[in-house]
């Protein structure tokens, strides 16, 4: 019934717009009542024609100079034209004539927010709140919370968001903002406790289950997150985001086959297939099924041709298949879309190494050192370039430079330790290895995998076992 009414109302507006435009073409003046001119203005605003909306307001106010509705529309048009101060002036005048209309205060609050006058914005939202029926109050609570967030006052923001959920336990935006607010304050445990309280009252409400899952995911407690997302799916079988987040958790656990099954399960129901295709590509890539990964990355690109990460993924897969020259062309395509993406540039430099273009790789690393000196992979990759052609001294110097930016980066210490030993500085190398082990013994595989021959020496095994 509502759809039929809207269709009928839209057809009526089109007829009135046609009559209005015919009047303009003939340079005539015909009478329109307030409701008719209001529909005409609304039609133009919905279709982005601010100029004709302004013309309709001018004619409407000439025929109905005291109409609050048309003056309110004039404020909307002025705001759309980038004249917020003039819009506020009209709204202030309207407030004097109609102090019980919440829409006036809401619109004032929205304009004041854009002008970054957050305190007055909150005051106007509060005024609207006092005039609004209880069934619509939850969204105003969310609006007020947003203004406190803009001020950096997350505690008050949280208070209003909790009020919104108390008014309407199914307000998904309020849950999202609670999650965001507590995430900003690094209080995911508090978020879980809050959502659990709602679950205890209403276990069939999918919203608190879903955001509990997000909170556990944020804490990298993937098994608990999966359990929460499973509850969402039981309650709302078609809730696509729950499947996606569940798949992301499996990816975090490196259970790629589980992630693939989850993604394939939701694929037929999903409208935004490029994301599913891309995640499937990532899963197959991580599972070393490179041909399948390329197929899904290409499917993602058919949906969204400028998806830079998919072009990059294809390139990396070709690299893993020992086809780096071919893969480099896909890396270049990704960079044509995101030319300043430092991670993409690092991959390009690695591929230049792989195909023997060492000078080009070296020049690229020199540029990246000035733009992203706090990236660990940059220093590891740059030192590896010199290691590849047995220039252990320069490789070691590169790591020392990296440590000047990242003094506690154990990955750099492990690499430096091995290079010092290869250069013949055994004692310095062992001291460096001990420093790395004391800093982060969990990353000792960085040393073992890169320097397998050194790692088999009895004296090195003894040092490593001392710290494990």
C-alpha cells in the first residue's frame, strides 16, 4: 500500500512539475496551492535541480508569503547552494513563529554541525528531542552522540548511544557507533560486556551478536568471533556481513579452506560479488592455489575494473609461479590506479629484484626510504637486494639505517645478526642475535629461515636454545 501511495504521489508531482515548467516557458503566472508547490520543490530537490527548486520557492512565496513550509524549503535550497548562514537566518525566524516543530531544530543542528559549532548543534538536537515522540527519539540520540564524537567527548557520546539502544534495541546504526566509540578508546572488552547485557535480555536480536563478533575480531580472538557470527547466521540466515566477517576470521586463523566454504555459501545471495571474488582470490593465493586465485581476482575485476588490490593479487600469484616478468605488468596496472601506494611500490621493487633489474630496484628503494622509513619490510627488502649479489656490508649498513628509525624491530636485528656472521664478525653477530632473542624470541624463525646454514651451527643452536 505504501509503495502504491508513493508511486501515485510521484506521478502527481510529475504532472504538477510539467504544468509548472509549461508556465515558465510561456512566461505566465498560474496559481499553485502550498501542497502543490511543496511537491514541485521536493521533486526538484530529489533530482538535484536546485535552480528550478529556487524558482518554485520564489513563485510559491509570492503566492503564499506566510507559509512556514515554503520558508523551510527556502532554507533547504539556500543550504544546498552553499549558503548555510542565510539558511540559519530563515530557520531562526521560523523558530519564532513555530517553537514546536522539531524539524526546524533538527535542520539547524545539522547546519551548525557542518559549521563545527558542535555545542549549539547539540543544544538544537536536544530541543528537537523534547518535541519528538518516543518512537523516533533513538535516531536523535544517535545524532547527538555524533556531535559529541566530533568534539572528542566519547564518554558522552556513549551515554547517548546507549539511550538510543534502550529506546530501540534494533537500531543498527547505534550499535555501529557504540562499537566505533569504544574502538577509538581501545575498550573492546567493555564493548563485549555491553553487547552481552543486551544478548542476555534478548538472545534473538542479531545486532549485539554481530557487534560482539566484530569486537572479538578486533581483539584477534577469532574462534570466539566465529561463534558470535554463527549465532547471527542462525537468527538471520541471509545476513551477508556475518558470513563475510566469519570468513575474515578463518583467514586470520589461516584456515583458508574454511573461509572458502563460507564465502561460496553466501556468494549466490550477495549483491556486491566483487568483494566475495576478491576474498576468494586471497584465500586461494594464501593456500598456494595460484591459478584459482587468478581466476577469482579476474572475476572481481570484471565487477570492478579499477580494483587495484585485485591487479596486485594477480601479479603476486604470477610471481609465486616463477613468472615475475609477467606479474610485474599487473603490478604496474595496480600502480596506475594507486600510484602512491607504498605497499604496491615495495612489491614492484621486489619483482624488479626477481627479474634481475637490480639498479631499478635500488633506485626505487632509495625513493621509498624518504617516504616510508618506518616500514620494516622496506629495510628487509632493500638489504636483501644487496645480499643477493653478495654485498653483505651494504646489506648490513641498510639494516643499521633501518634500526635508526625502528630501534626495537627484532626482524631487522635477526637479519643483521646473520649478515654480521657472514661478514666474519662472529662475536658481533652473536651479540646481535642475543639482542634479537631478548627483544622478541617468538620471531627467531626470521633468522632460521633466512640463514638456514648458520642456524644449523652448534654454537648458534646453543644460543637460540638458551632463550627458548
